[in-house]
């Protein structure tokens, strides 16, 4: 590349006013709108003025800095072997592997969906509003206006990068840099689509029906292939991940594959035994309360729990029984209970200390004592 001073036709000690005056004359002469076919000359003139009109960039350039007026790393010269390697063999953001393809795969997307416990346990279908990038329906992903097409970049001739001459302490070196005209694509869109501005995609909200597998739990992610973000240039879509969030149920709680609930029964039912109706996700079931049931007893309804994910089996329904002790009695009820206590020898009841939570040392003592 020619020296910036030579490009503008000024001396190295030219004043800022002289540089500006020369640039204006040359810019009017070589502007693409006035003189088509001289884009390279106009770019060179613009770069030269950009550097020489900025005091710091001009100083760096005069000291042997890059063509853009950038300085050297702190300490002067090259920052290390990597800098020297890039100067000799390319780098600087160039597309050494060729131009960037305009059509690329889109990114994956993640959205959340709220479902109730019944849907989580047994599966179902829910509507989900999703906003992602979709193919532009005006240009069908081409990114161009109707009747026009993508053209090869006239500056890099489709390479996506250009070679630049850089002034360094070692002399003039050739470097590879991303083409400023096509931004590394190797092609340009002279007439971009007015709807997507040449990207080939637009953001749009759509409603999808999502099938929820039976047995999912809070935090489960469902992967929907090719339902994510459409890629640039109308490229293939990424995947959509739907994260399940299960709302709280007023009766049942999830415990792995089991469902838990609690039921309160009168003291008489717990004592004498009873069969009571209990509403489940599978309809009304008979819940058998055995005679002598205590508070905290768990009654199992086999196979009425949640479905197991990717299986045809189900967990159980576990129901904790809470025995209600009457707190208000009329005279007749009190008399009956007093008579019952007399018959059972419980007029003066004694507390029975539970041994379920005995410590290790108590159990060891009993073992050595031969109990």
C-alpha cells in the first residue's frame, strides 16, 4: 500500500489544514457516486485522511505503526513471538480459512412452561407462546430485495480478507485483515430486504403445542429439534429446550414417583375402622381406615401415584392419616367416654414412653443384659 502522505499528495510536514484541503479535493474526484470504478482509490484516500487527521494516529504512523495508526504494545516493538508470527504470516482478524458463510445454523433457545401437577404426573399437551428468529417471509431467507441478488465483494473478490502493507520496525510487512467492505463474508448485498435488513430472518411470536411426557418433574427439560432460533441467512434452526415448572397443587405433593396427601378422620372412625371415599386423579377411591389407626399412619393406594418417566408403571398414592380428637363434648358424650375409660382401666392414665428413638448406647446395654 502506498504511503499515506503520497496518497494525499502532501509532504510529511504538512499542516492539518493542508491535509484536510487535499483530502477534500481528492474525495470529490474519486467519490463512487461521481466517478464509479475508483472505489479502491477512494478507500485509500479515506484511510489516509483518517490517520493523518488524528494527531495520535499520525504520530504512531510516523513512528512505524500500522496503516490504521495503531501503536505498538507497551514496551515498544512486538509483544512476543505471536505478534511476529501474525505480522509475517497473516492474522489481524483475517479470514485465513476463507470467507464466512452467510447461511449458518441458528442458536438453541430455552423457554419455560408452567404446568399443573396432573399434567406432570400423567402427561398432556399445552400451548406455549415462543418468540424466536424465523425465516423472513418477504425474501425467504435470501436477504435480498425481489429481483436482486447477492454479489461477490469487489474489494476482496470473494476471499473475505484483504492483504495490507504494514509499516513496522522491521520494514513493510504484508498482513491479512478482514475485508471492511463485506465484513469477511466475501459477498455483499447491494439491495438488502427491507423486512429483515439482509439478515434473512426476523423475530416473531408463535404458538406451539407442546407434548408433555408423563412423569416429568420440576426442572425437566424437553428438547424439540429444529424449533429454536433460525440461523443467519435463513440457516437451519437450532433446538428449542422447554424447561418444565410444576405449580403447587392444593391437595397432592410429588415425592419421586409417589403422590402424597393427608386426610383427617374422627377419633371414632380411627378407633372402630371405616371406609371413606377419597378423591384422586383416577377418580373416587375407597380408603380403608383400619380399626385402631393412629395419627401419622400412612395408608397406601398402590399404583395410583405418578407415572414413571419413559415407563408404563406408576408409583403409589401415600395418604397420611390425622386422627381428630374432639375438643368439645356435651354431657352425654363425656359420660360415654368416661364409661369407656373405666371399662379400659384408664381412669388414671399413665404415659407410655416411646422406645423408637432409643440411642445406640441404650440398645447396646439391652443386648449385653440379654434382653
